[in-house]
C-alpha cells in the first residue's frame, strides 16, 4: 500500500509519520523499534503523554506489516507549520521542546532530530507528535537536538523579538523549515553562548540554561492599526449592548452547530472565541502579528480550543515538496465546516491587492467544507473607510447584488441575513 507520509517523514529510515485515513501514525523500524517498544511497555510514553509533552499514542497492530512497530495517535491534530506561528507560539513551542528534552535527558534519552513539523498545537497548547524520534543520549545526538531546535525555533524567535517575525516566516517557508546561523547580530551572540554551554555544561544543565533564557524573553508587540479595529472584550453570551451583527453571528452558530470553524482575518479573535464557545474546534488567522500574538495569549490564558495562525489571505501557504504533497496547502489543512470572513471583504476589494468579487470568492471558498458567513460593507454605511474614488470605476459594480451573484456562482444557496439598506449585510452561503 502506498502511504501518505506526513511532512518529510519518509526521509527518516527509522521513524516515519504517515496518515491512515484521518489518523496520524508513527512507524518505527530497525533497532529504534526495539527501544520505542520498550519505552511503551515500561510506561515511559504514557508518562510523557500524561505530562502533556508527547501526543497520546497506542499500538496499531493492524498496520504493523510495513514496520516492526506502529503507534497511532489517539486523537487528531490540526496541521499548521512553524512559518504560520506568531512569535509567542515560537516561544511556547521552544519551551515545550526544552521541557520534553529535559524529561528525556533524565532517562538517558533525547530526540534524534526535533523537527518543527513534528510539533503541532492543540488549540494554544503545543504537543510533540513523533515518539519514533526518541533515541539514546550521546554527546553527538544531544548536540544535534540543540542545533535543530536553534534553527527551527530559537533563531526565528530571536528575529520575532526584534520586530522581524515576517522575515523569519519567509525564511522558514519551504521544505527544510529552519534558519541557518548568523541571521542577525543577536543570533550570532546567542549561537556563541549556546556553543559554550554545549561544551562546558552537562545536558541537564544546558537545557536548564536554555529554558531559563527562553522563559525570560518578552515579546514586544509592534504598534498596529488593526489591533484595536474592534473591541475584543464583549461577553461571549448574548448581552445588552451586543450589535445586530453579533446577535446574527451567534444565531447562525447556534443553529448550524459546525464541528469546526475557520475565522479568516480574525483580528483579535472575538468571533473565533464565540465560535469555540458554541462548540466548534476553531482556527483563527490574520496577517497582523500583533493581533495574533494577543489572541494567542488570551486563548492560552482561557484554555480555549482556538488555534491562532499568521498569514495573508492574498498569499496562504501553497503545497511544498514533490507534487506539492510533502506539506499540503493551507486550503487543505485548514478547511472547516464553517468559514467566517467578517469585516474583511471591503479591505481586500477596495485596497491592497484590489481583488474582484470573483477573486474574493476564490480566496474564501476553498477553506469552506459547507458554509461561509461573510459580510458586504456598502460605501454609505456607517464606519466605511473607503470611497469609490479609491478604486476608480468601483461605483458601477461595487454593490450588494453583484456581491451576492459572485458567491452564488460557487455556493448552492446564498442567503441575506436581516439588515437595513445602509447597514453592513451578513451573507450566509451553503454548498
């Protein structure tokens, strides 16, 4: 049977992650299989899982024909990549990896190569996926673990802290997903310090020093015109002061009960959190680093299952690798039952890339498995910041009728939700 491998896992001769239907599995070969089987039998893997450091796994005997040992992850995870994480998520991921490496070092173990794609976020909580990468701790394997951690998380974090998160994401976006040494003066100093620790400290001492360093870092949010675009502190249950829009979105969520939702251009994520409160597993994306950092901090504090990501709707990640199959595109990984695209259409059409309505549909529709809830903002509605003069000729075609017609070409039904002529109008589309 031809396996669909996860990321570049097929390149590892000892431990490969692959999909079995919706389930992610880890096949382990050679002497590595003997080690991982022993760790399973002795309860080490379950112990790491109970600490939240490793994904919960169980043996999958029905898949063992190709590998001496196969472990199946007990629950699914939404796939995101490190170039879609904000700086706060790089920091959380680095701390998680250091905690896992510390726990393993106490057992005389480490990770062969802690690649960033082998760590995913369960909402705001990072989890390591690949038990097959656990190996014996030696000076060589430990140095390799720290060097990979530096390339995939510590160097991006250093750039993110200096206001260059976008640069880091651009360097991470691709098959290898790592930054070489010397990307900044700060990175050169950090690399020298880490090199000294590797030479002079024990693995336990080195990991503690690294963890203290990362834990003490502070992510400074850049000034952003979007982070206060709308308030994010309204209650998540209907309350006096809720707008018609908030009431209508809540009604849609309550009636449709989507199992999953994607909030495009989420800003500080109030509607994403509303969807999560209604029972959906939620991904929330925005191009603004400050908004995503703030949303990540909030959902981490709340413990809610919202996954915040950073990307531009005009340029979501395509597929990477041979046949674009090693790293699937964002439209495949983030597709959800319901897509929310609120307070964004007018920005995409009348500014920036100046999309047509047909291009707008192509931006939203690939992410929607069933429903799309979007919004049309008339030129004469309160709070509209654009005029027809900012896109010459738009007065002739920028109207609700043309907007609805464009979405009707892709969706089976398009329903206008209640609102006045000069009000923003919510539009519910269904496949």
